[in-house]
C-alpha cells in the first residue's frame, strides 16, 4: 500500500461537472478580492474557503454536491475502516511568491491528528511540480512499511530535511501529486508529505481539500458547527 491514490472527477457518477465547479471557484475568487480571508502564516495561500463554508445556505450548489458526495464518504469509510468524520473543507489558491526557500508546510512533515486520515485534493487546473504539486513518501503512512521513520509533524514545528528524506528513502518512493484539471488525489497525510512550492513565475494551483478522519480524531472538526445544522 502506498498511502496515496489518484482518480478523476468524471469517474464518479453523479458528481457535478468540472465546468460547474470552476464557475463557483471563479465566484469565490471575486468574493475573496472584496473580503479577503487571513493569510495566517502562509502567504503563498489564498484561502477562498477556510472551513467557513455555509453548507446549509449553499445546499444544491456544485461545491456542496461535491463535498457531500457519497462516493467520497465511501472511499474514506473503506480506508479508515469505520464511519468517517468530515473534519475540514477548504478551497485554496496557492501561487508563486518569489521566495527562494520552502516555508512551513512546504517542508516534509506528517499530520498527527490520527494514525490514519484521508485528505482529498481536487484540482481545478493542471497541476505539476512547477505550479505547486505536493509530494508524498510512498509507504510512510500507518499501514505502510515506514511509519516509524522521521516522525516529524507540522504541529510540533519540526520538519524532515531533504537530506534526511534522501538518507531514508529511495527516489522511487517520492511520488508527485501531479494531475490535469479534474484530478482527485487521495492522500493519507499522516504519512510524510510536503505541500507545493511554486517555481514558475505567475503560476498558481487551484484546489479543494476535503479531510476525513475517524471519530477518535484528537482534533475537533474545524468546520463551523452552525453550518452543519440541517
């Protein structure tokens, strides 16, 4: 098992179309310009949705249909071996900043909410290494052969270096989360991974992130509770 898998939006029946989702993404960009979210510590990310999505008010919209689609829940349930807990929903635009060095989650780390968790990335544009594709160490997740190596976490403020990764893993183990628009990447981020670093000027990555974990997750759901009321 690798801890990462790839699919396409149109491989799931009943999903909204990529065109419909991209139209709503454009609306989010317009809204963000008029009322920006906080950049927090990551200036390379514009947070178009930051766990503040109005699920009730947007019921039936393309993004709502996507994040609540039964297929995503089923994949998460099969991977986690129990009913999944939706803990986070974000829509981001990451972009080139001109920084010469990686910062924060652009460095190698693990997410330590749980031993197993599933983060699902949906790309609204073509994403490669030059415009922010993340990377993953195959087999470094809990069910893999290397979970006990380099137990660093972003929450602890510690990161694995490139030299440490190279000393512990062959280059064939480093998988790039690249894909065309409509690509869905399923990633167990309790495994070693790092976020995208933009090397191409004026480049961007348009992405939605849905995170599922188990009910035993030590972190509370980041989604605003009032938006989950039916």
